[in-house]
């Protein structure tokens, strides 16, 4: 259990601030994460590792010479937002381009992808290297769908070392992808982890059982089985990895025996006593192996074994010196002439003045009230949504939704007070949601709200058909980004029935309030029906069978939110709080 915290929702931010203070000689905090304290004096490829919090020493603990140039840090087990990734990249970039590298999770792919588009539009060279080492999460024929777990460490190390030699971006990316293609990991969980402030772990196992095929976000294993003695466990892990030996792999390997948070070093050493001889008996030379906590999952009890098959290109980079807060190897020499950077960067800009009709400002008041209603609802439902998500995911959906709605509601209210119309209020709310929530649901809700606002605009109070068109834009943007379809067991399963139902009823002449209420009922029924579906997208996909009987949390939360927002979005206040003299009417 995580026992030391203040407000649980601030845990990740406070942990990062404390980390940066302790290691101020090596790192400095910037919006969205941290970067090296010392900036390169000449153009150098910036290797930026990223992902959610809760995995220390990954990701911020790996910032330093010979490793990462920076880390983009999200909330616990939640992808950082596109804004966070962009901000860290701007702080770390020195003229030779940026490479984001992270585990293969839908939220990370979306957010780092959106940040990459923004950087590229500014003329900054940018690439992404995904880690897909978890052999338990998909068959070899679908290796591109696999998760990234402890293999992150090897891939990041090789890329960081390559960039340190002055390699250009194309070479750094090629070597990172090569390392990933030659890296395999299998793990086993003995007990679940507990979020700060939570009363119980995300999952539990019967006494004497283990979950084979764990994730690093609190997910249970893919297969529950009896917990064997260390010798049998070691044999199981080794056999499964060697069964996936890459073609023409060679006989020199990097090996990581990784503890997930509560497994003691002594236990790992006992397991190593089986693992190492088995690998040597298979004909391998173990090159600078690592045993310890390198990629963790809060206080999860578990272990993972990673093997990277080295060659003449990869081995020198694996053994190269590195100096970071959490990992040191050899004598890493800092670049001569490099410059220490002080302070925290801020890429914010002053907001433009809002222009809107009085009618749109009146409707903006309704939008803010709708967001406030959703805020109250989600705070009440946070624990329930987290429990639903923990069945086959990482248990962060409730907390992520609360962070998102808190930011969205506060930002919307501030924009309204400054004279924003409905379109700008909703767009600002969406941007804030995406930035603070992170993760897949964060980027989708953020993009959806922005599309809703852009379609409504700031010109007038929307008629029923105009509101229907805006709901369609909301749905279209989410489907476009998430690539999900009806039946994939995602929020789309509730969203599309709502959008179709509302527009159909409005076209039939039903009053907006009644149409919204009926459509929300359709969405609720569709969300409940997802209990009988297997997930085909997102983090729940590898644990699909475990999710049968539990409704999708994203579909559930969407139906709940739309239900409470309806009375506000279909009823317009007669006044707005904006009182500026001379405002447009």
C-alpha cells in the first residue's frame, strides 16, 4: 500500500517535484516532466522517454548522460498529454531533432503522435520509437500489438548511448527499433499494487497463486497458476523467452531481472541463481546483466525477465557509460562546454480576447453548468469506475476522468467570466481536459469537446439540429482519433447510439430535452451491454477474457456524463455572468 501522500490526486506531481529537487545537479523540472540540467553546447538528438508515473526509476530516473535527455511524465499509469510531450520536447531540443520513445499503449501513441505533429509543423524534426517487448500480450504474428514493459530500459539505454556518440536522428531511430525487435520480456505477478489513497490493491490473487504475463500498470497476469518454487519459475520464464528467439540472433545477450516494486533484491538473487545457469547452458554469454528495480509498478509484487539479443552495433551501446539519478554505469563524461540551464521553461502565451454574441454567452453558461454537473457525478463515481477498469486494465479510469473534468470545468468557468461564448468555453475545456487527464480517455474527451465547441461556435444559441450536428462532430472526432468501432468495447459503443438517437429524434420533431433524455437512455443500455463484449482496443485487450461480465468503464462514464449534461445543454439561461462594458451583443 502507498502510505505517504497528501492529496492522492497530487501524488505524481509532488513526487516529480521532490525527485527534481533531490537530483537538481542532474535534472531540472519543466512543464510536463524533466530534462537534463546541462544542455548540449552543440546540436544533439534529444531522446525523450515517456509514460505515466508509478514506474520509478522509469522514466525520470533515467535522465542523464548516456541515457535520456528528458522524460515526459504523466499521472499514475496514465499517458502524459500531448501538451506535456510538446513542452518537454521544446525544453530539450537542441537543433538535431527529438525522438519520443515509449511503451506501445493507445494513449501514449495518440498523445505523443499529436505532439509530434505540432513539433513537425514548427519545423522540428521528430520521430517515435515504440517498445513492444511483452510476449504475453499478443502472439508473434501480431508482435506490433504487444505492450512495452521492462524492455523499455534496454531500448532507451541503447538509443541514449547512440545519441551521446553524436549519431543523427535516423541512426538513433534505426538502432532503437532494432533493439526493440530483438528484445523479449515475460513477467509474473504475485499481488497487485495500490494507488495512493485507495483502500485495496487493483487486483488480488488467491494464496499460493501467481499471474503469468503481468503488465506494468497494475494489470493482473494473463494466466493465473500455482506459484512454483524459484527453480521452476526461473525455468518457466527462460523457456518462454527462448521460444521466441529472433532469427540470426547470435549468442551474446543483455539480461534484466526486474522487480516490480515489492519483490526484494534477495528474492531476485535467488531467482537469478536459476535464470543465469539456464541461459548459459543454452549457449549464451550474458553481457553486463542487471538485477533490481528498473521498471516498476508502484508496490506490485512481481518479477519480469528481459532478454535483448545483442550484435556488433548494439553491444557497445548497451555497455556504454551512463550517469543518471537512478542508474550509473562506468565513467560517463559530460560534454565539454555544455551549459547548465536554470529555472522552469514556460511556453504559455497570453490568451486572445474572446468575441461572442450575448446569446452564445448565455449558452456558455449552460455549458459550464453541464460540466459542473459532470464534475460532481465523476467525483462520486471515481472509485466505481476505477474498479471496473481494474478488472482488465490499469484501474486509472476513475482518477483520470476526475482530473480531466476538474481541469475542464475550472477552465470553462474562467473562460466564461472573461467573456467567452459557448464554442470557446467548450474548446478551452477540451484542451484543459486533454492536458491534465492524459491517457486515451483524456485525449479523446479533450478532442471531442473541442470539436463540439468548434461546431457550435460563438455566434448564437444553437437550435436542436445545430446541437445534433455538434454532437455528431464530437463523435466523429473521437472515432477518427481512436479508430474504434461499435463492438470494440470502448466509449464508442455508448457514444454512437447516443449521437444517432438524438439526431433521429430531433429530425422527428421531438423536443430537445426529451430527445436528449431518450438518447441518453440508449447510451446507458448500450454501455451496459458491453459487459458481454471482448475488448478489441486499448489496455484491456490483452486481458480480454477477464473483462467478460464487466461493462466498459469508458462507455459507462460517457453514458453517465451525457445523462447529467442533458438538462443543461437543452435549456438556455436568460443571462450570462459576463459584465464587461462595451462587449459585443
